[in-house]
C-alpha cells in the first residue's frame, strides 16, 4: 500500500505540468462587462501617467490595467454619444470630438463640459501649445479657448465634401497636418498659412482618403474604399501597399518608425515604416499572440513600451501583455524551444540536450547540429525526468520508459546492456556519479549502481522505496534520500547512519539533493529547505521569508554567485543569501508560462540561469534583469483610495497620483487610509507582489496584487509611504501623507482651550473669593475682639485715675519690664493665643494690678498691644523663612499666637497696610 502511495505521489509531481499548465493569454480582451463605457472603440491614447484613455461609442473610459473609470457626455440623456476622437494637452486636460459636439474635461474637474455649442458634430481634433485644432465635414478650425476660427483651404474640385477634414496630427516641428478628401495639408501656426499636397493624380478614381501617418520622408495614406498607399514627399510618387484591405480605419506611427494600420474587415497590420513590409498581423485566424475576436478593427496602435492596443467594432478593447524579456526562450537557428514543454535539460557551453514532451533534442552549436529523437526512440517515454552526463555518454532518465543512453558521437539512443528488466520500464528519478566512476541510479524500485565495467547491482542498504535524491562529495561519500536519509561512507564502502549528528534532518522523507556554494549541500521538499556542510558540522534549515513560507517548492538552485532561486506555483523567486530580499519573476518578465517544471533550474559555467518551463527552455538575460532592478521605466499608480469611509473620485485620485501627496484628517486619531497599487506596464499581474514601507526605515511589508494597503492611527505631521514592486528598487514611489487636524478637531480643541481657561479663571476666582471670605470673617472677628479690647481698655482707663496718685518707681518698673521681656522671648509664650495678662503676672510673681500699672504708667500701652507686637514679629520671620509656601496666611497667623479674629486688624493698625499688601510689597506670591 505504501508503494502505491509513493507511486501516486511521484505521478502527481512528474505529470502535473502536463495537465496543470498555466495558460497565459497573449491578448487581454476588455468589454462593457469590465466597466468600459461602450462596446465599440474608436481611439486609444496614453496620458502622462501611462493610463489608457479609450474613446467609445458612448463616452470615454480611462483604464489603469486593473479598473475602468467611465465618463458619459450627452446632450440628450437617452441618446448615446459616439466619441470619434480624443486628445490631451500639456496640462492633461482632455478634449473629445463627438457626434454631439466638442467636450472638455479640465484636470481638476470631475466631468466633461460642452465647450463649443455651435458645432453639433466634430470628427477629429488635436491639441498643441494652448490651441485646439478641429475638423469636420465643413472644414478645418482653430480654437484658442475663446473663439473658433475657420481656416480656408483650397480645393481642386468643387465637391461639397472636398474640404471635409478626416484626420489631424501634430508634426515633430509643431506644424499641424490634416487630411481632406483629396489632399494632405500642413497648417503653419506661426503664419496661419496652409500648404497642400494634392494626391488625386496618383490615387484610384473616387478614392476617399480618411487616415494618414507621417514619417520624415513619406506619409502613409489610408482610404475608405481603396486600401493603403505611401506618398513620398521628395519624389511626389504614390505607391499602393498590396496586402492591406480596402477600408482603412486608423493609421498610427510608432516611436520606432513602424506603422500600425487598422482595417474594417481584415484585422490590423504592423508594417515596417521604411519598406512597407508586413511585420505582424492581427486577425481572427492568427496564432494565440495575434488572434482577435473579430476583424473589424477600428483602431490599432503600439505604445512606447511595445504593447499592442486594438479597438473593435462591438467587441471592445484588447491589448497585448508587456514582456520585460528578462527571460527569453532558447533558440538556435530555426530551432526554438518556445511552446515546448521542457521537463529536463543539460547545458555545457555549446552543447544542449533538452528533454520535452515531444522527445529529446540534441543541439551542438559548434558543429551546427540539431537532432530530434521522438518519444518512440525512447521506448515510448513522454516524460524525461533527468539528463545526466557520465563518462562521455548522456543518461536519459524517464518517468515511463526506464533509463536510456544517448551517445553524442554516433547520435544514437540505446538501452543499458544486460540491465535488469526493471530499469527498462520503471521511473528513474535521480542520477549521480562517484569518484570511482560508478553511476548511482535512484528509481521508484530502489537504488541501483552501474559500475565502470557495465555491471548493475541493486544497492538498497537496508532501505527500500523511491530514491528521490543522490549526492556524492569529492571523496566519494554520499547522501541517499528515500523514506529516510542514508549516508554512504567511502572509507567503509558501506552505509553508516551513525555519522548523522544529533538534530540532523536525516529523518526527512523523499527530499532532493542540490549542490551549493562553498561545498554546501541543500535538500528540499515542498516548502522546506535544509542545508549541511560536507562534514555535517554545520547544518540547519533555511528560513524562507514569510511571504514564501507556504509556497510549494518544485525546484531550488543556489547559483553560487549571490542568489537562491525558487520555483513555485506562483512563478519564480530570486532571493538573496540572507533570505531577506526577493524578486518575483513571472509572465511579465518573460516566463510566459508561470509553471516551472520539477528540478527545472540550473546554472551553467558562465553563471547564466536556465529554467525549464511548460512553454520552453528559458535563459536569463542578466543585462535586462539589472536594468529592470535599477532603472525606472514604469509608474506605480494608486487607485481605489479610501479616506475613512469616503472613496476618492477620479479627480482627487488623479491629484494624488500627480502631486504624490495625500491629505489625511485627524480628530485625535487619524482617519483610516486604504489604497490599492498597480504598476502601469500592462503585463500579466497574476501573482504579482508589491511592498510598502512607512517612514524612512527598511521594514517592507509584502502584499499581493489587488490587496489593499491599510494605514491608521497616524500622528499629526508628515509621513512618507514608500511603495514598490517587491524587491525592485527602481520601481519605488514615495507618497507624502500629511495628517492635519480636521475642522471638527479644531473646534473640539478650541472648545477644550476655552473650557480650560474658564476652569483656570474659576479656580482663581474661587481661590480669591475664599481668601476674601476668610479675610471678611477674620475682620468681623477682629472687630468683635477690638470691641472687647476697647471695653477692657475703657475698664483699664477707668482704673487709670486710681493709678494717678500712685508714685512711680522707675527702677522697679524697668526691672519688671526687663524680666517680662526676657520671659516672653525665652518661653515664646506669645504663640499661645490664650495666654493672658494674668498668666504673665503669675509667671513674673506679680499681681495683675501691679502688672497693669506697668503697662498703663510705664509702657504706655495695654497688654494686647504689647504682646501682639511679638506675634507680628514672629509672623514676619515665618514669611522670610518661606513658610507661606506651606501654610495659608490664617494658618501662619495662628502659628504666631493670633486669633484669626484680630490678626488682620492688628496688622493693619501696626503696619499701616493689610497682610496681602505687605506681601505684594515684598514681591511674595502665594
């Protein structure tokens, strides 16, 4: 059962390319179902960003390779408006000539506006240096933005339509060329004059000229009924191009001087502008790169990058896919591998041996030999799994025909002599030679060895099953990969699995072995890649980038220069040795079929990478790869830009792509920014990868084509968003994101500031009011105490008369005062608000009456006035000591012995000012 399972697995790996080949269309067809304005396309031009502006039978559509943006311009809402021509001026304003007049879309406007109401129909136009040149059945016109002037043109006939203008083009010198029914005309803007080349004599009778294309010495003239002609300016001769049909719908000259011709009924033609010879033709009978859905091609052009654009009658628009030509199919003489399913190959300078689904090809470029061996000569084998060169012969391993030998000297194929029958029909998977000349053969039936004498022995060594990988070092030691990995010791000439160090990956099943740089050996299976040195002292597993960790690996290569190469279902990846940077290579880079076959990557002696694909043997063009990586050729365009929940319209999106700046409102948190990215080269974008980096760092985030980049929680200020095609520095585009406060945020901020100011004012007012209330209460209390003191004073005053007859003993009173001051200063009794005169008298051993006589007769002030002076002095000391920072005035006064009722009155009476005025005078701020 296990054997059957292994065979089924091997069958899937080997033949998947035959049945799962990725079909890469050569032409991309677009219709109304894709969002285009109409089903008939009359003209296509490219704007400065690289977007296609498409004129249809019912409006304009602008295409970026991923999405159409459509504009309708109708005088009558129920009547479609056919757009005959479209042009763009230097400011990127768009002008269209339609069946309902001339319309203009300013670059900063969201829609088209009718600008020339007096013309119901205009068929062709062109813009140059601020002027618009127009033509219709009535003649040629110049519009300067204010008024329209008709330019008189002479005619050789009196026919009504003789001067009808069919096509207008701007010459390289800035002169304006236009085609009338019988003449090619040149208008000189500097003088306003017209010179005409009358072509009636060289044309068939009644030929109606309708289209033209200019080259330096000639003009290609297309007619509505008699085909294509060439007019030579110097000789004034006319020559007919014979293989182009009669009805010419468009003529465009490419940047390389080729001529694109569209016809109604015979497809499209690409001509060599110098000779007029046919180079390419597009029609319904063409190959897959030139096949069209219909032969009514109303417009055909080839853009500056080589993409073909074809507009059809009722079948929409088609364009070819851009090819970077980084990979090119191998060719030699008339032989090409293009369209061949290449399964395996051998490269050695001028010798190539290529295994395909159509047999084996041998190419010797030096001897000019190309030899094909069909599958019948390989025993009917259609899948060649490996080609191995050993001792002058090529060993051809097949999936369904065993092992064969190709002799390049005799150009013959034969089986191995005296080989077991199993080697004639089993699946051969791996081949490797030892230093002793033995060839080891890994098969679905186990391991065989072919020695130099031609003998074959089976050498399973205790393991069986499919042998998927073989590798031998220079010393003859080998690694054999099957259900488990085995080590063959050259010294012992036997298997020795005890040599594997602890933690080695020898338990991995069915891996393949690939030699690498500096003697390393790589073993890979699906998305796991292991490595080891030959002495197995250094080993481990490569950590693939997160974007590739889930990809199934079909082929792996160390090019021994600077890169790893990895083939997956999503194309080919080139990674640096640090596994940090990678480049994705697919159909747009030349791998037109993105399926790389198993074991399909090799590097030759010159360092050139070769890839076996289902569409040929591809060779890396290193110069093209270097140019692609380091020279910018295409623009990245942003689309589907969303700020918060609002999707930007085309005008705002256009402004972002033009200015490279996005304005993002902030309301304590920035609005969420979401956008998509497209590289405007119109190549296959399936499986394409992009990267973005926010700021000046180098931490790039990878995302797939069509995925959305989402940014949020950005702070106020300027941010830089870097975008690029994954790993391609030349494609990098920088977008400035300015996060600014929204009006709502500004209003909220103003309200917050006003509220904060009001809060501060309220706190200040509350504090001042509290102080005033405290002062008022204290003053009222002081008044009550003053009244009490006055009563005591009055009572003392009543006692004064009784002291008037008392004889004053000056020495005694002085001695009492001295003792009293000494006691007060030592004991600081004044800080006790309840300390009274009677307490002081007791402390001094005096009677209250005696002490009262001292105050009244000697000191001349009452007790409260005397003791409050000490308290005031203490208050000032505490102020100087900075205690006001820790206590309120009331608290300080109480620490000095004052009652809050009499502090303020006493202070004002003694100092002549309030406490607050005193503090202010001394620059003390509470």
